């Protein structure tokens, strides 16, 4: 895409994403927009949104296994998922004009659908790590494997409370099962495969390709780290119905542009 055709990003930013498989864009949301998102996600996590299915909430493992009692459900929640299709406030974030302009630049199309969304709560002290993975290794029924996640910081995300970290360039490796990722994990952090941390201020967003290897460390700090990740795909993507071990998703919702017959 030429510089003249970009809606939001600079040509250098687009090239950086193409090379590295991720891109940080600062201050996309206003302070008030972050506040609205913060209040809504806590309300949903508290179980106060009757329109959100109970199956969209997952507690941290220590609470699921009964190792710790749930004294505050919001602070015991690991993640909320598939909530934007049910909730108008979260959907408003999904179609935020600035975010969509960036997604259009990154996917090089105005025809976009929502694959899904996940609100990672990462509570203080008990927020578990998420090991190295590629998103498309789970979403392996969607082709091409070229989706983009927009991970919005609601709280400040730091290395201490479990910000995202990436291995640049790994989106060019193709889809790898976990056992294959383990072949290379001892090399992560070397000059060849550096680990890049992505600390974020509230309202800033990290965008990453669905094949880019990334992880988050455990949150052992005293501050929680909420981040809302929305996963976008081209409306021309195809779903392989023969793949039976991919996540079962709600019907894919149009974000902008056109839909196409026999596509997602």
C-alpha cells in the first residue's frame, strides 16, 4: 500500500509491522474512552451484565481449582471472551474509527469482520503467565492465517505486571504447534531471536499478526493489568469446516465494508 493510501499509519509504521509482526501505537484512546472501557469490563466481570453468557467468564486457575477462595469476582477473573457481540459498549470499541483505520492499513482492505475478542484481567499477585504461542495455532480453521489483534491497555502494562512480549519476525515462520515452538525457545532472547517487551500506557494499543509469537509473564506485582484484545480478519477469509479442534465462535460479525458469499 502506498503512503497516500494509508488512513492512519505512516509508511514507516506499516513497514515495521510487515517486518516485525507487531506495532505499538500510542494514545489511540482518550482518557475518557479508557474510563468507559474500564468501568464496563469490571461490571461484566462482576457478573452484573445479564446479557453476557456465564460461559464468557473464566477465573484464574487458583480460584477454579479452589486453592484460593473467591472474595471478589472481578479480582479473581482471568479473562472475559466473546463479549462484544453481546454488549454495545464493547462493540463500540471494536468499531472505534481510529482502531478500524489502523486495521484497514494493516490488512490492506476495507472489508473486515470480527473473529473474536478477549479481555485479559491479569489480577495482581495471582495473574498467571501465558506461554509463547501463535494465535493462529488455535484459530487454525481460518485462512489465510493473517489476522490482526488490537490489544488495548486499560491499565498501565509493565514488565512487572505482565505486559506483552514478542519475538520479532516469527509471523514469517508459518503456523507451528507448541511442540515445534519448544524447539526454539532456548534461543529466545538471543541476538538472532530477541525478546521485545511492549509496555503500554492506558489507551495505547499493541497490534500483532496472528502468527507472531508472543507471551505474557505472571503478574506478581500489586497492580492489576487489564488489556482488551480484539481480533480482526478480512471478510474474504475462509473457514475450514473440517477442522474440529478450533474454538467454537459466535457468528462472525461485520465490522466494516462488504461481506462475501462462501466466506466467513
